[in-house]
């Protein structure tokens, strides 16, 4: 749902601590927003790099990984990126390599520094949203909506997700950059993570993920995973983080799974037991 224009045709939302939008002429929806589902994605080299030391990143992963990424975009309501990704890469964030509609494009820009000429703001029929801490910052193109998150914890991932839900976006893809994705992961706000690993070794460069550390292997996050090898050698890991969120071993969500998943859970437990015994 869209807010009333404020200064041209740009919609403006303000999320208050009680998670309600308050703008002139904006009415709260009659029905509650659908529960959020958040997907994360990361493409990296075999040694965990997302760019060379000089910043070159297009493209570490191959065309099969790119097509899968575009299928993820087509499956969500909105794709979310940090302003650093827009500044560094100027991505389109549209669906081009598979059939499907392009989602809304959301830029997290707390200080209001995003370039209004960024390609993700192109008027192509998809909604465009900038999330800011206040109403200042550089002016935005006509038609771009603003979600204002006030307060010290304004850009906590949960607050961002709640604000976007109020705007009608329930299924999100957090696409980058690495710091943004890491913040959502550390806050346990990612339900499903897709990691593309390309058989290339960079040796140095930007690290893919820098998360809060675990003191022991026993406390490490071990999500249920599926791996797929693409014809060009890229490997896709699909990780279910909902099941891994509770005890760090990927077993806390077992009771929430359907009967058909019980065997997979048992295999996961048996494999871990064998690994511990081997050690």
C-alpha cells in the first residue's frame, strides 16, 4: 500500500516505535500484514571473497548462479540492499535472466547519501523505496517512496522488516552488501540463505561475511542444507536458518517440520554423531 504524496509524487512513511505508519492521509490496513519471510543471498569465491582487493566483483559467479539469483528476485515482494552496494555497483536489481516480474527495490540509506541518479530508481513500474533515519538527505526522484525509521534502533533489521511489512512487503530478499546481510544474520532475521560458491581463488579481497564469532564448534550454526552443483562448477548451498536459530546445531526447528522431513533430521543428527566420534 502506498502513502499519500509528500512533496511531489514521492510517498513518505514514518514508522513509530509501536510499529505503525503515520503520514498525512495514510490509513492503516484493515487486515494484518502477512508474516514476513526473509531470504538472504551471497555469491563468493572458493576462499570466501566477494570482490578483489581493487573492488572488482562482476562476476565472480557464473551465469547459472546469476539466473538463480534472478529467480529469487522474481519470487519476492521486494529486494533490499544497503546504500554501499548502490554506491559501489549501481545495480539495476531487476529480473532479466528468467521469466517473472521485477520486485520493489529498497535501499537502506540512513544518512541520505544515495545518488538520485542510481539505476535502481529507474521508473519502470516497480515500487522504489528508500529507508532513512530522518526526512533530510539528498532529494529523491519523483515517485520514490521514503520509509522513515526514527529512534536509536531505527535500522535494526527487525525494525526494517516491520516497516516494510507495513508497506505491504512480506517476502524480502536481502541481496547485499555483505555488511547488510551480516547484520540481518546476526539479528537472526534471515529465514533462508542461498550461498553461491564459485571455483575461483582470489587470495585476498573483500570478505563475504563477518559475523559475530562463536566460542566453540558446539555452538556454531549448522543449518540444514541442500547443495546443488551447476554445470559451470558453481555450487549453490540452500540453508534453512529457521531450524538452526535455536540451539546452534540446526535441530531446534525439527518439531516444526512436516512428517516427511523427519528422516532428513535424523540423518543430520547421525552425521554429526559420526563426526564427533571420529574426532
